[in-house]
C-alpha cells in the first residue's frame, strides 16, 4: 500500500464525476478540499483506490462488477495539525439504475460514529503492522549502522560494474566497508550463441561469483538486456535501491555512451540524485538523510565533453584479485559476449587449461588497467603524491557528478580511505 500525496489527482476525479452528473461549478468535496488547503492547515490526501482495482473503469462509466453490486469506496486520510489520522469519507452509487458517475458524498466533516472510529482504528493498525514494518524489514539487512561506508555501483549489464569498479570495490571491502554491485538489466541477449532465460541465469550466477571473490554483494535486476528505458517506474527502482543500501557513494555510467542501456543507467541514476532525499517520492522506502556522492565511471567518449578524472585509485594491491574474480565471467571474457563468434572463442584458452586461461586474461587487463593509470596520472599524483603516483601501474578513475553531494578533498579522502594505505608496488607480474 503506497501513501501518495495527490490532491490534484483526487481533484481531477471529483471534477470528472461532478461534470458527468450535469452540475456546474466545483463539487462539494472539491470545495471542502479547497477550504482545507487554504484555511484548515496542511492536509495530506491519499490516492483514492477502488476495491476492485479499476478506478479508470469507474471514471469512464464502465463497470468492474455487475451493476446491481456497484459500490466504490474512496478512503481518505488527513492530518490537520494533529499527529493522528482522521475523517474518511465514502463514495457510493447513488442509484442502482444510473451511471456510477452519479454519486453522493458523505462529508469528511461529519462527526465520526463509534463504528466509524473502530474502523479507523483497524485501518491504523493495518498501516502500522503492514506498511511500517515491511519497509523497515526490507532495509534492516542493508542499512546496519556500523560506522562503515556504504557504496552501490550500477552497471547496465552483469559485467559493467565489475569491470569499471571491481578493483576499488575490493579495496573498500578489505577495510570492512559495504559494497553492492547492481546490474540494471539481466544480460539476456549478451551472447552470440545463446539468449533468453538460460543466459540471464548464467550471467546472474557469474556476477554473483565475481562479487563473492571480491568480498562484496551483487544484484541483477530482471529487466531485458537492450530494452532499458528511463521510465518513472525504473527511476523508482533505482531510488529504492539507493535508499535501501543507505548509500554514501553511488557509481554509474555517464549518460552518454555507445550502448543505450549504459546511457539510460546514467540518466536514471542522475534522476535519482535528488529524489533519494524527497520523502514523498517512493514513500514506502524511507528517504536518505543526506544526498550521497554520485560518481561516474571512466569512458573514452568525447562528446558532449570527455571524462574528467576527479578521483583516481591505484588498484595495484588488488589487481590480481580483480583478474581472478573476472575469470568467473566466462560468457563475456572467454566466449566473446554479444559480439563474439566461434572463431573468436576458439582463440581463448579452454577451461581445461585454467593457468593458461588466467595468464591470457591477465595480459588483457594489464593493458586495460595500465592504460587507465597512464591516462589519469595527474589525478593519481594529486591523491597519492607525485612520488607514489608515478609508480602506480593499474588504476580505476571516477568523475564527480554535479547533481549529488559535492565533497571537499578532505571528504574524498574519507570516502576513499586507502589513498594513504595502498602501496603501488604490491602487484606482481
């Protein structure tokens, strides 16, 4: 049950119902709402819901039950400078033989009867028992207050967050901080030889194994690969995930990228950057007390502007750990993913030769992560100092999004508490 403040929605319904009855001017309930909003204090009205679940059918004149049984009830909750819920009113069919649009209104100002009070008490008990605990239980596992950082990394597919943030995630995890890698789509078309539910399950299992090896957690959303859209419902999903994780840091793609799923992950996370703190957006999940720091992972796209490395992290100390974790992404690393083929797959070492396979993959990530370190050397020198920064071999980099909290340098060092601990020479050839 969602309590959604929607005076406008209720007003539109009353206008529609009133107009259908042939009357002119604002309806009685609408006048009451206007009086309350202008002179009676701040009222919160819940979105009306029909028991049959078909409000649109009622407003359009269509019946969701036999006409002899038509009965619609709108529940209303209001707070008028009091900490309790009072005054429901009802809508019911005025004449069994007429359109359900012709309704009588029972004023919310009428004194509540004893029976009415009992019904209200039951309603309040239901709200307390079903709504409040459910949201708390949903978050209890994710929002334990232990003084550790909480980081959530969004990728479009079950490999993106692992590729872009896996090393930094391992560094956080080694210090006891909480990291969650989220794939916003299930990757069900991300292979040249298989697709559908079987591939989605396979890639979900691969992502979970990577997370296990890195010491973090993972989640794969059940949204089709290649079909992600920046809809309101998906914005709510992202907002709830950030809130449930009680995130200090949120990482995602930039909203301009070669893949539409990547772009829309960036858009959705940007759109959540403010909404995570707004109480009545997704009111079923408590809002964050402060806005997290939102970060973009690196890319090479130049328009509308190139990636700017505000933060660069040496992953030398966990480079081999990251490579070992990525070995689990067999459908992508060794089989080529969506753009692979049998010839390309044949060039990768077979699973029967694990040592050769690891060496093959490490060589590729040596180039990839080494290029990141060389490309973002200036940022590495800024955070590690020139002497240490010049020695970094492998790196991951992040850009601070303007829409979230803007951290100072001191705050960045608290959010990335390994700048003074990581030793660049830890990696081995």
